C-alpha cells in the first residue's frame, strides 16, 4: 500500500467513525458508561483487597438490615 493510499484510508476511516458516533451517540454513551463502571469496579476491588475478610453470612446480614 502506498503512502497516498494509507492517507486516504486513514481519512475514510476517520470519516466513517465520526459518522457512526454522530448517528449512534448511544453507542458512545454505552461505551463510556461501561468504562466508568469498570473503573469503579476496579477501585472497589482494590479497596476490598486492603480490608480484612468478612464472612458471607455477615454480608447478607448487613444487606438484610439495609433493605
């Protein structure tokens, strides 16, 4: 592939992605939301690794009281 073809392909790809994001904002919104949820889950896991273990029973007792 020549340099000119590569540049043209890059422009076409950028245009296609921009068009999809414009027409399907829900896809971008869902991807961002998923990324934020993944980051929050990672932070929760890291925080949980720094605490002492708790029994399953205690967790369910706490959830029952909160409901």
